[in-house]
C-alpha cells in the first residue's frame, strides 16, 4: 500500500482522508479539514468514537452531547499545547470556525466501554521530554491512557531541527499482550518553515516492507505494520500528530533488538 499521503492542496475543505478499507488498513479513520473563518463543518461520529484535534485556529463546537464555545486558540501547532474534543459514537456535531481553523478528525470504531463527550485542554506543564541528545523530543498525550477512550490513542510530538523521533525504531503489529499489541498508526506532519521535510522509515524484520519517505508540510505517513522511526531535517522543526487503533485498546510496543540499547537510561 502507499505509505505517503500528500493530500489535497486546496485552501479549504477536506485536505486528508484515510478511510479503513478492510484489507490493508482496517482501524484508523483519519481526516484533516480546513475551515474558513465564519464557515462551518457538519458531521456525525456514527459507530466511531472521535477525537477532534485543533491543529491551528479557533472554533466553536456544538454537538448532540454538549457545546464548547472556543476551542483551539493556537496560531500554528508550534505555538503551544493542543486542545481537542472527544465525542462518543452516535454524536452529531458542527464545527463553526471563528478564525481559519485546521482540525484533525480522528476516529475508530468504539469499543464496549462508554466515555463522555468532553474538552481536552492541555497545558504546557502536561508536556514531557523523551529521549536525549539528538533523539530528544517533546510529547503531549491527548488520549494515550487506556482509560480515556475505548478505541483511540492520540498524541502530539514536537521534534527539534536535526533530531530523531519515534526512536529507537519500534513496532506494534502483533496481537500478543502484554509483550506487544496490534495497532495501526498514522503520522500527520507540519513543518516549520513549511519548505522543510522529515524522513520516515517503515520496515519489517523480514525485509518485505522497507520504505523511507520524505514527508513534507501537511503530508501523512501510514504505518500498517513494521518498525518505524523518523528524523527532522536540520533547520526545520517538525510536528506530528499520531493516531493509533487496533483490534484491542491496548498499547504495548516492541523495539528493534538491533537498536534497543540506544534508550538505556531514558525515561520512557
């Protein structure tokens, strides 16, 4: 399957759409929409639980499960911690843009547990550092606690120029908890300045999958299976949004044994 998704270049509307096909992509439903100031976007969650992550801009959200007057607020994803709205299945919602706004609509078929609609508003103190030296990055977990949702895992990662991230290479494609869990993953990239890029490698131990792609601003990379890691080009700060889902709402990963030694002494 094609791992790099460049998406639409239109100024507004749906810029990215990744929909489960039941074959090589089964769990993560992901869209990015850009809405002009004063315009609206209307949708429903149906069987999915949904995380609306406000990449940039400000909007109000009205839904059949609650209303929130002003969500988001940062000018770009590099300007502070994220805000998101969690919506359970069977929820109608309407996003009304106060400014031009970019929203990631992250969905997966909900599990058995029920969770209330709510605003997730992280503060700077909620972020934390992982790695050291040229593998240092800053992370904001939106829905990474298994008790916070029934199907989705969502996090934001900021990687300084020239640094590696999602590193050492790791995978989560085998349903064998507590050793490892099967989770698809998507990366949605923003780059500062926008002319830059990140490199991402996705590979399996048997070599049947081994691809390295250059992800530019507003590009997405799919990780259906295999080890993966990425690197920010020198001179360019890299942001990415991670969304994961699988047959069970459990998050366990396995590092590539050849590189696991690199994280000795890290806080993970």
